[in-house]
C-alpha cells in the first residue's frame, strides 16, 4: 500500500474525511475508490459513497478477498447510516467470517457492531444485547470501544436501566477522549444529555408531571401499579402483562387507571374504546365482554369491579395506580422518535423499525407532512423522510417512544 493510501486511511480513522479526500480525490484505483467512498459517507453523501464502495469491491477482484470483505462492511455501514435497514445479512456474515479467517479481527468486530446497531434500531433489544455480549473488546481500538459502550448504553436506556446506562456512557466518554474524534465525543455527550431530559409523563390521581428516565426506573420498582402507555403494558414491581396486541383492552385499562380510585362511567368507556358517540345495549354487552377479558389478563395484578355507573380498577398488591404516558400527545410519537435521530428514513425502513405495514407508515407520514411535522425529498423508491429544521418534540428523550421487545422486562 503506498504512502498516500496509508495517509488517507489514517485520516479517516481519525475522523478527518476532508484530509482523506485531499489525498485520493484524483485516483481511481480500488483502494482509493474505497477510501473516497468512506470519506463521502462520513460527509453525508451516502448515494455517491455507495457507488464508490461497490466500484471498489469490483475493482479489487476475486483474489483480494479481504479487501472485498471490507468493502461489504463499508457498504453495510453506509446502508445503516442512510437508514436502509433491509440489507443482505448473509453478505455481511460472509464478509465478517472472511475477515476473521484472515486475521482482520478489528474490521470483523466492526461488522458485528453494525449488526448490533441494526438490531437496536428496529427494536430487537435482546438480539442486540446477545450480539454485543459476544464481542471481545480486549483488542479493540478506542473508537470501537466507544462505539461498544454507546450501544451498551442504548440497550440499557431502552430497558430503563439508568445506572447501567450511565456507567456505559462514562466508559464511552473515556474511550472517545482517547480516540480524539470530535464527532464521537459529540455523540457521547448527546447520549448523556438524553438521560436527564424528560422521558415521560406520569398521571396519578388526576395530577400530571414529567419524569426523567431515572424517575421512570424508580416508578417501575416502586409499590405502584403502572399502566405504561409508552409500551402498552401493565406492570408492578413483580410482574408484567403486555397488551400490545390488544388495543381495546389497553384503552379500557388506561381509562380505569386515570380515574382511579374512582370508577369510570360505562358511556365514557364505550365512547373512547369503541369510538362511537351514542351507546346502545349492543355496545354495553360488548363492553361487558371486553371487561371480562380484561379481568382475565389482569388477574395477577389487579381486579376490575363493576359499580353502579361503570367500572373501577382494584390493585391486588400495589398501593397506588399510575399511568405512564408519552411526554407529548401524538398518535405517531414512535414514528417521530425514529425520525428524531436527524437521519433521513425511507418508509420501508420505518415500517421495519416500527413493525408496521409500509402503507400504514406512508399514511402516517403523509398526515404528519400535512401538519408540518415531517418533510420529504426525492421520489419513488428514493423518497426519504426526516424532521424539519425545527423539530416538534424538542427537549425530550425518546427511549420510551422507540419500539422494543419486552422479553427482558
């Protein structure tokens, strides 16, 4: 490898894409194409970066397996940065295996981190944690160590484990200072600030106030029955019942929790849960059926009692009932949370992240665009969506708004 290529590679590793481009901008050999592609990706020109990296992979030829594998990893990173999440997982797995087999363990670890970041973006928290735990951090350079701790912090925040998140961020800050990459330091500081931002609202006995993620964790471990409207679950300190696939039941239990210790009138429950204005006997009969179902699923945590005018919630073990709500009232808060990372997303990537149909996401995006909350550019498959320069949800942490599995509680 000649001196210019070496110098360009060092500039990229130090977070200086312009310095790298100054050295290889006029060259069209395979290593220069690859470095130019990575530099342009760091500068945000993902379309041109992808073309250059693919050209480099073809130019390296079949005999240069390691170089081609590195190009596959670079292309996967560009896809992740441009929020193209439906990438070829087998190609990245093969590239990682090739790098490991040839002793390039640093780039192989980088490929593993891309898999972790993708799993984190689409809400597969347990998968992300499992993949992250399998990575040996001993031989990693400071920049990758910082990335490792940032992902550990992201997993902990999504699981509402703030102590673990703060420890991971302290380690990430130390590694980022050692790496001396300004963009990495800025990413760590941004993640640290999000821990102190309001993450949710809590409603108890009709009173509402904002909570940080630390406060949310304390609420989960307190002697309270929590109706979590951020994740559509009901929980206390010992058990959790998910109602993510039963929206009518969740609407009913949230109304009962907001009214607790008083009861909620039948007509109010019918109007909100069934979305009708005028109730008749058929709707009251349906309400009795749904309340029976709610009693069954909530049995470990609470009872649901009929009163003269409606229904009331009765916790079995908890001393109080709290409703944990989103920090802002918006039907599409999870979608806005994805877009709040400042990147441009395709509707297909958003659908994958939110576990929704692409058409449902497209309708939501069109409604948000009409309200001025999001904007788009491009046409057809190249169309991308992002927040406008003045975001509609400033000053709020999004950890509780993002999709997540709840297998680990």
